[in-house]
């Protein structure tokens, strides 16, 4: 079985210096480029299994790289970004990035996100099998949600929202993506809806709704559904 | 006003002169009587009246007419040497005296009053012009206040003090030399005038100074001087002064705002720098160390060593960034007090190169110091840091294998050190901004070069020591950059 090829796009040689051996040690085959132009060329030519893309590239806006890449590449793209460049992160996710990792990051965090993105890539179609998360069993196809074996009653909007989150399998989903999918494009600004419904979902699904373990907030960006409780 | 006699004295002079003129006419009449007809003597008196009228105005003219009538009657009209009037016709003569006095004196008086008023106006206008010049030349609140106090005092108020609000309290900003504070009563009165418009106590009368946009200060005048003077000079001065004070305080506020904005821009730039430029080395340190922690067993020894190496490099880089930011903070805080020591620049170049150490690996560094080079009068620590920054800059902007040449020398009053490299050089428009804070040569995201503070710190340090720094590029065959610092020589 050939190792998954991961294209790393960053203009900092120092980042490549540790990412390359780390990816290799974790069983991937790293490819490295330092410019947006080279990145687009390599994505087209080598068809990597996933792309790790730094948004701060010298020759092109990271968002342009994303939208250009998305015209011919469907695989997972993981974005590296600075914490304070929130708008940039959200734009990147809305433009088709699968997830983001904030610099500076530990290698464990990056690889966990990379694994989640690769899983998504492996099951691009909505998965019929139930999602297991702690004492939760979510059968999205049957619209059946159980907690500790007992059925949980969800309103249609609550279920749609949960389905969007769980379907992303550990990846962050932006406010805009959730609002568009559940309430329609006219409601993309109505983040308050989300807060209310996320609160209701947590009441019904979380052991301690004040300290959620499955439906996690990504402040200012969106939400993430974690099946396993471990988080780096 | 000092150049005009007080009105009382001047008038008395006129009346005395009128009497003297009449006396002279009488004397001339008595002397020349043998040769003159009685009517001619009356003409002499009329002449005296006319002269008095033309020279001194209506009052003295009337006195002259009275004196002329009396002495003409007494001396020349029968019955002589009595004040009795001989015949009714003589009354006509007296009437002519008075008529001449009235007509001529009134006319002359009006002419003279007009002339006097015009001279007064000229003085007022010129005083106002002087004041206006002084007030508009004043760039500061204190300067404007002092000019106002001086001109009001000169305009006849004797002494004037000006108070303006400063950090929430009224402060004496202008007044006679030697007066640096008012008594308690006067202070309280000034406060009251600031609140209510006018107040007096402690020997001063205070009134507020009203600018276009509101109250700008308080002026105090000695309470024995009237401000309602005839020509309106003092009120006009107060108005002008208020406007000048207002302008100066607005200018001060604008300058303070600018300073705050500058400080804010710097703070913002520092924050951006910390967040962007510190994150890359931190990413490397965190990424490389967690890679070692998570995959130590799977990594080849050479790779492990390289990761450790990169952690050490980035930690050093972070340390340089911290040093640069602290240096920048020292320069900005103006807490920099350079020592002045007799310093052999060659020794400082030595220690700078030693401290740079590994950073210069792969670069060839040559140096040149003429024998017997004069010592510089500078702070060795600041000079060393400035040199380190210049050399770091030369190393960062050249490629591996760059040659760096450090050349010391001497000019008339200065010791010079030039740091030269054979890198690609700097374009003319970038050359102007090379010492700007956070200016980075090359592409904007080129973080290898550092924070973009090194050269501006070098410039700040060198200038703090009384030296100068210039950048020249290209220096040979369209390539290379020379950073030349000049330092004051040590006192012999």
C-alpha cells in the first residue's frame, strides 16, 4: 500500500524542516513547495492525497490559491493560519478548505486534523453507517438519535444541524455553512439562531451542556462535532 | 502714554501762554504807543488772541480775549489806568476779540483735536499691529500669554497676568518678569473669573478671555487701571490675545494628538510584529519539539539533530527579536542616556564580531583599521549593538558567501565605520526608507531578515551618541550596500 502523499505549501523553510520528517515518521509521503504557483502546479501534476496550505504566501493570496485549486482538486485541504486572522480563516473554510490549524501548532494537533480530513476524503459520500460518539449513536440515514440506548427527540432543524456537524466528522463547519445548509442562504447572518439550536442540542446530547465534549465551539468561526472525546 | 504730557499740564501751559501772549501784546502796545494809532494797538491784542487761538485752542483763546479786553481797556482806553469802560464803542472792540477767539479757537481746536485723535489712532493701530505680530508669532500657549500680558501692560494697564487651564487647573502662563505666582486671594479670584467671567480680589481684576470656541483663559489687570480706555486698545488686545491663546492651545492639542497617534501607530506596529514575526520561530520550536516528542524513535539520528538544531536557531532568533523590541522601546521611551567614553572602535568591532559568532557562518568578513586611528567619544555598548545590527543586516540581505567588509577611518571631526556588503544592493526609493521602523528589504513577507527594526535601532543609537548614519547603494558595479556611521571623536 503506497503512503498517502501530502503536499505542504509554506514559504518558511523552517516549517518544512520539521514537517517533512514528522509526516514521514507518521507514515506519509511529504511533498514540499514554497510558492502558490508551485503549489497549483504540484496539485495538478501529482494529485496529492491532502494539501497543507499556509495562507500567508508571498506570490498570491491564500484564498485565491484555494478557489483556483478547488476548480480541479477535490481532496482535503488543511489551512495553516494565524489566530488573529479570523476572517481569513473563515473565508478559506467557506471557499472549500476542510479545516484549519493555528500557528504555532503541535505536530499531534496538525496530524489529528490531517487524519480527520483524510477520513472525509475517503468517504466523500454521506456515510450510511451510524456515527458513534461516546454514549451517542447517530443514524443520520434513519434520522434516529440515541443516547445511552434511549431515543432522543430532536426537532427537524435540530436534527438537520446535528447531521451537518456529524457529517463533517471532526472538521470545523463555519457559521455560514451551517446557516446556509439548515436555514437557507437568506439567513447566513443569523448566527443567533445557531447559538440557540446548538444550546438545545447540547442540552439533549451532552452529559454536561456547560462543558460540551462532542459539539465544540470554534470561537468566531463555527462548530465542530467530535466523535472521540480526545482533543489535542 | 509716556510720550504725551498729561492733559491737565498741557492745558495749563496753553492758558499761561495765552496770558503771556496778551502780556507781550500789552508791552508792545505800551512801547510803540507813540508811533501807533489807538486802533493799531487793538490789532496787536487781536493778534495775540489769534495766536493763542491757533496755538492752544478755544479755552486759552477765550482767556487771551478776556485778558486782552481787560488790559486794552486798562492801559489804552480812556479813562486810562482804570477798568471802567469809557464808551460803548469800545465794547465792539472787546466783542471782536471774543468773536476772533471763538471762531479761530474753535476751528483750530477742532483741527488740533482731529490731529490728536488721529495720532492716537495711529498709536492704537500700531500698538495693535505690534501686539498682533507678537501674538501670531507665538507658537505656544505660554508665548501667546506672555505677549498678551506684555502688550496689555504697555497699553497702559500697568501690569497684567494671564492664566490658562493646564492639566485641569489654571496656571500662570504670562505676566511681568519675576511674578511667578499670585496671592491666594488673587488665585481664588482668577478661578472665579474662569467660572463666572469676571472677579476681583488681591489687587487684581480678572476677566475671562473668550476665544471663538469658548473660554481660553483669564487675564488679570491691576485694579487701579481702567480697561475702558478711550481708544479701546485694551479690549481689542484682549480679543486678539484670546484668539491667539485659543490658536496656540488648539495647536498644542493637535500636536499632542499627533504624538498619541504616532505612539499608537508604533504600538500597533509592535503588536503586529510580535504576532507575525514571533509566530514563525515559535511554530518551528513547537513543531520541531513535538515532532521529537511524538516520533523520537522513528527519526534518524541526523534528522533528530537537525530538529534540535532548528529549535536552537529559532530560539536565538526569538532572542534577537526580543532584544530589538527592547532596544526600540528604549529609543521610544527616550530613556536612553548614552555614556561618553573614550572608545577604540577597533575593540568594539572585535566584540561585535565575537558576539555575532555563528550567525556569520558562511560569510567572509574582512576588516581594515588604519594604524593610530583616533578614539571615539561614545557609549561602547550602544556602538556595539549598532554595529551588530549593521552587520546582521548585511549578512541577512546577502546570499550565502556574501563578503562583508568593515572599514574604520577618520574624517575632520569624526571617526567613521563603514559596513559594506556585495549583495544585490538597495533600490534608490528603498534607500530612503531603509532606516524606517519595520521597513524590510525584499518581499514583504520575507521574515528571514528579522523584524525590520535593526537599522532604525542602529540609527537611533548612533544619533543618540551625537553621530550620524547614511546608507549608500550601489557601491561597485551596480551592487553592494555601504552603511557608514560617523561618530564624534573623544575629547583629547
